[in-house]
């Protein structure tokens, strides 16, 4: 066992991401503010996930630079919305995640993910 380890749940969302009718290749995770801190994510633009995003089940999203580029190629402009499954989300920030495997990732509030997409927590 690791006495200094911290377990922070994430909710894997199994839904297509689209912008202006174009599908975007991305993995969506519902996370808490603690996940952002523990994972070593850095906010490059915008703001980080706040406790109010969890309590309000906000439809806000934080994307990696690679996802942001894909959204822009699909015609995304500032204040635009994109969809994850059937639900619209607004961009709250661009984040850098520490591993290559996380390059095409979207983060949304954990409570939003659970309430909109079910109960698959990893």
C-alpha cells in the first residue's frame, strides 16, 4: 500500500463529441477540482474547475490544446457550444495534462458527468 497515495475518482463518459456537426476524437472525463490538482494538470487559458461547477452541475468543459485545435478546425469560435452526446457544453478553459495518453481529453465536472451520462466511475 502507498500511505501517501490519494484516490480521486473520475467518471468516464462514453459519448461522441461534436462541433457544428463534425465529430471530434476525444475522451471525456468527469472530474473534481481535486483531480485537477492531483493529476498535475495546468490551466493554460481560462479558469480551473471550481466547487460551484460541481454543486451546479455546470455544463462547462476544459479541453487539452489538441482538442481545442480539433474544435477550431470544425469551426468553433469563442462563446460557441459543442456537444458531448446530446448535451451542449461551453468552453471554460484549456488545460495541459501530464501524459501523452491524455492528449485528446475533455474534462467536465464530476457531478455533471454522473447526472447526464450514468454511473461509470473509474
